[in-house]
C-alpha cells in the first residue's frame, strides 16, 4: 500500500483531491505487490557467498604454491635457526653456489679446494662413460679432503663441498673446453635433455663424520640461434658452467624447454638436501 499524504497507510478518501479522482491507474498501482523487504538481503547474501568462494580459491592457490616451494627453500626456513652459531664453510669457487647458499639464508665462508677434478676417475675404464653419481661424489669428497688438510686441527665447523656433471646420451659432460664445444653442447639439448647430476658432501671438520647425497634434474632446450649462442659465449659465464648451458641467462630464457627438478639443482647446489645432511653430520 502506498503512503498517504497524511502519513497514514490506506485509501483514506479525505486524503485525495476532488480534482484528481481516484482512477483505475491508482488501482493498478495499488494492486502491484510491494517489493519484498527480504530481496536486498538475499542479493547481499549471494554476493557474500561469491566473495567467500573467491577468497577460498585464492587461499587454496596460495597454499599450493607455498607447499610446492618448500623443497627448494626449506634450507632458508630451517637452517639459520638451528645452526646459526655453527661455522659453515663452502668449499667452492662457484659464484652461483655461493649465491644459492646465501639465498637459502646460510652464512658461510668460502674456500677453494684447488684440485685437478679431471684427474679423478672412480672407475677403471673411460672416465667419460663412468657412473656420473660415483664421479661427482668422488670429486666432492676429494675437495673436502683437500680443504680439511688446510683447517686447524679440531676446527668446529661444517664443510660443504659439491660437484656436478651433465649426463647426456650416455656420456659425461663437464665445463666446455672451447666455444665450439659449447656450441655443440647447447645445440644438442634439443634432441635429449641435459641431465644434471649434482652430489653434495657434508663433513664435520671436528669429528670427520661425512655424509653425502645426490640429486638429478633435467633441462630441455628449444633450438637456440647460432648468433645468440655466440653472444652468450662472448659474455664468458657459460664457459664456466657444467654442460655448457645456463638457465639464468636472459638471452637463453626464450629457449628454455621442459624441466624436472629444482633450479638450484640444475645450477649445481641442490639446497633442499642440506638440512638433512648437516643434521646427520652434526650428530655425534
């Protein structure tokens, strides 16, 4: 019912002017049902439900991303708290390994082992076809042995050494020895992936307790133009990379293909292995 001019509801005849008789149009308007007072509330309820669904989807996505990133970044969440008073030494000249360790929240001193890695062969046959896991573990242990001899006796420290090779079509690849070899390496990753085999050895310098683990990852490439390869080689860094490729080089980014494993593993230091290894080496 429509409100009357006198403030009351209802069709009070005294409230209408004689010059404007009560017509059929008034009846039509009166016969229309008044809007339900619950309609706005129902609309608001639907909007709230939609917002809630969107919020839940967003939270679920964040949770999935967080859980998927834990393997690569557990070192940054756990190591600095448990081992913040422990001296950690990284036995490597690699700027990439130092950077990854720092990104994981691990403060470490750097020492170079300065050994002839190519002279190490854990097999009695051709080094180029030997087991890449045995090879990388042997080299990482040799680095640790060389560095332990330079540390003071009884040094209370954890020593981290690592080594990586690329296994491709049944052969071991290390750093390219020439631009031509680097060219050939990069071009070959379109027909078979670069399989990185990265071994980490953690040694308790005081007790000499030593543990190790190996991680394997794969990186495919799309065809890289020769001029792009030339430009990347001229910059120099790729010649210091095992297998003659990089995943953090901007010029190569458009040509990166499928990948299995973590970026840290492909770059030479699978940091997700460190918490368990340091824990095991620290136990008496």
